[in-house]
C-alpha cells in the first residue's frame, strides 16, 4: 500500500455502521438512501495513487483493477469516499458474480474485470481537498459529495437520496426488484463515527415454511446444534438447499441436539441430498458438505435428518434459489407437511431496472 501519510486520512478506517429497525424513522430530520447489496469499500485518493479498503480493513485493489483505474482518472486528490462495490446486470445486482471477483489468480482477476465489471456507488464523503470531514454534519457531507462527483461517469455513481419519507418507502418497495437490500436513514446533523452503528437500516424481511433436512454441529462439540439446513421444493419435486438458520442460544442448541436425535436414524437412506455426503461429489461441491474458497477451511460436514420436520424461518431475500443471508428460526410448524414447503409460497418482487436507480445519479429526490 502507498504510504498512509500521503492520504488526507490515513487508512485503514473502520466504516460507520447501521442498526436494524422495523420501520423508517418519521420524527426528526433524516436523509434516506437505498441500501446496496455489495462489498462495502472506502476509497482513499492520494496525489499519486488510490487505496481501496474493505469493511474488514483489507485491501481490495488487486481484485478490482477497473475500479482502481477509474478512481485514479476521475477522483480528485485528497478525497476519501465511502460506498459499495456492486455488479449490475440487466436482472439487477449480482452478488454471486461479485463474490467470484475475489480470486487469487491475477489472470482470472483480469478476465473477470472485463467480463463482469464492477461499479462503485458512493454514499458518503470522509475527506475532500485534503480536509478531514468526519466531524462535518451529514447534510453538508452529502452536498459536498454531490459536488465532488458531479461530472463522474460509469463505473462511479452517487447513491440517490431523499428527505421525503414517502419517497423512501416507495424505494423500499420498488428497488428490491433491482436487487437492492432496503433503505438506510441518516440523521442530517450526524457526524461520521467509524465503527459505530449510528445509521438506521430497514431491510426486506419475510417468512417461509422450510424443510429441515439436516444440520451442522456447533463448534463446541457434538452436544449442540450449530445450524439447521433448510430446503424448499421446486415444481418438479426436487428439494433444494436454500440456506441455514443458526442464531440460537446455547441452551436451545443443546435441546435441539437431543430433540433431533431420533430423526438421524437411517436418515441417509433415500435422502434427497445423499450425494452431498460424498467427498468426491464434484458437481455437488457447493452443497452443504462441500468446501470452497469462501469457507476458509471451516468444517462444513453435516448430518442428514429424515425429511419430516418443517420450521418457519425469517429471511430477507433470495439470491438465485438461495436465501442471501442466514435465515432466523421463528417456530416449528407441526401442522405443515414437508412436500408443502415449495418455492411458490415465496413473495415475488417486480423487476426494476437498475439503470433507473443509477440514472438518478445520486441527485436528491
């Protein structure tokens, strides 16, 4: 990395975070913005170079050379931006394609930069003209961000923003069809507080009745459940793995281990996911038992359960055929049969052209 002393603010800097709420705030003075589903990134522009930092304070430059060059050519020296790296497609944001960009081979990175180019959506300004703006109110930072990037061109964008709560509620409803994750509210007089949850986010949350087809042990040992593996049937009767639910108190984890013991007996016989238990499954490498470069060596071995239990799980949205984030366990559904747990129960979203979001290019609504 270039000498940190050359930047207006020395990296690394923890990004400001958000706390989850059930509804957008109505009282007070707020700036509302869409919540982007990508890689959080801080961009530091020195007089001679650029440094792109991830949320966990690691460098991202080598994975996104096309963004590095765009920042060099378009950003003025002495600025620091906060935003999101995304990959936009005609069908909305593609987080899976974004994950694939984190490849160790330079040749693969160069190829993906051409075939799956990324974009950067800026939503805050930490420094400009060499001056630290973190103590400056959010409203002024937003105004200066718009001015700084007034002439910016693809792949650099400014997120749309509004002070009108009704407009924000419309975004919450409509922008999901473009793959966005919700809406964020920022206090107009708020300063930038690294690592603090001072913003408010409202995400799309729904529930689905899912088959519990297996589980993973907790890291503490084989007396506690780590996560339940969830499944949904498609129209042809195939049970697909859609995600996991894992946020349990330790006492509940141990109780689940005891409760599910009878369902482990002969569970692999006729199990729809039995091929995943084969370490040489090949094409099944992305299934619950498989390793990938994203698993970082974690133990992903799993225990099958007889297909008898159904639970209600809370999720935000789908990425392809799977829940984008871990689901939350709500309750058991003894009144539901596993074959009734199908994709067609899920709420569908109306497609929304991402370019209509980008097309606003950040001007306040």
